[in-house]
């Protein structure tokens, strides 16, 4: 097949996406496909050219990329989709979405592809992407579906008062952008004195934030692949919490897969992931993150429409636990997308 792998884009998770895209493109090329790796934002300066046998590499740094510098390199262009990207997608049998955050996960890219008649792309459609990316909407829908999550306040940095956070959520709490991933802009806040700085830091990424009650406990993630829950992973950062650096720098976090849970706990966690997946109208694959609180209840943190495929990513680890290697996983996702077409 001819496969266009879309990665990069103009998102704080750009480096994570480019790393995922490079690994995916190399894997698919090794499997005999003709592959074209495209940076969604930079686009192409020539006609799309697919090739076999390519090897690609990229490395996630310990801090988020400088998006303003990248925009400046491209003449300050505001359009999120670069030149010839749609042409490259039309020329492919399947489009592999290796994007994270922003247009790649909020439904805009999926809707754009649909409007151009490009149906064979990996991951959920635009509805599932939109609903899972907006943390306020997703928490409301999951709550209705019986999936517990932490108490929260949806906060407008331009009009709302800090007092609502203090009164309704209290401390300690988590401050996070309402629609970012990879723990970008996330901070733990333990007192009112720390609140202003945390909100200012998160507001650099977007106007709307979530203030969420901090639930202490063990952290897990469980992927859903083609209608089934995979074995969960327990996530244990060696220091601090599971932030951007601990997620993407090798050796910073201990990840146990399958997670050391009882058979009943594993089954319950998988059922909750499937319930969340259904409530958010998601398709094909995704990954749900949970905290097992000290009260013995699982609380869902969020659901990811396009989980990472980096060397430290969790979906490939969970797939490997049921005998699906990285190359086989990439091939399976391509097949699922092609069937959708």
C-alpha cells in the first residue's frame, strides 16, 4: 500500500508526534509499504513521493518545542495544514495519523479529511476526537456513563474568579489546559499561594483550564484496540509526577505491564476503559488513564484518541503483552483504517 504518515504539526506535543511518526514510517516501510512521512504544519515543497525501505528517526527533548520559532521559519503562517498535505493524503491508500494534540486530536483534521473524501485514516473519527480532547465535555459524558472522575471546575482565565476553584475543588488540586495532552501545562497546586502561578503557566497554552481535585493513589493506563481492552500498565515515576519529562525521557519512569492488579481489578479497569471509550463515541483504538484511589475506586483522568508510539509509549507495551509486536501493531492499525474505507 501507499501510506502517508502525518506527524508534527503546530502543537506543544509536536516532538512526541514526530518521534511516533518516524518509528511508524520506518516500521511500515520495513513491512514493504510505500511510505511518505509528512510534517502536517511544514507540508511539502514538491509533489508527494512515496518510497520503500526508508529509515526515519527523531528524539523527544526534555522540554516542549518552541512553536513561535517554528512558525517564524515558515514565514509566520497561521494555517495548521501545510502545502500539499491534502494532496499527499489523497495519493495514499491509508493515512496514518501520528499526531498528538491540537488539530490532530481535537477532531479538526479528521473532519477536514472527511470533507475531502479521505476516509481511510487511522484512529477515531472527528466526533470521538472532539469529545475525548475536551476534558470538560469528556468528564461530563464519562460521569453520565458511570465512569468516575475527580471533581473539577471548568475555568475561563479571562473572566472567572479563583474563588470558585478554592470553594468547589480546594487543595491539593491539579491545574491543566482543557484540551492539551502529554501533561503539557499541568501543575500540582497544594495551596492558594501557588494557584496564580499555575494558572498563568497553563494559560500560555490555552484560555480554558480545568482545576481538578488531586486524587492520591496508583496510576494506570489501559488501551482499547479493536473493541477489546489490553492488559493495563502501572506507571510509577521515579520522582515527582508523570509530567512531560517523565513521560518521554528514557529511564525516568517505571512501567509495569501487565500491571500488578488482582484479576478482578484488571477486569474492572478494562470494563471502565471500554465504557469510557463508548461514551466518547471513539473508534478503532485509544488509551484511557486512571488513578486507583485510596478508597479502592478507579477514577478516569482522560482518554487519548491518538496514543503515542514512541520508544517509551504505553500502547506498544500493552500490545506486546498480548503478543502483538510493534510492526504488527502498525500493520493492524493500517488494516483497520483500510476496512473503514
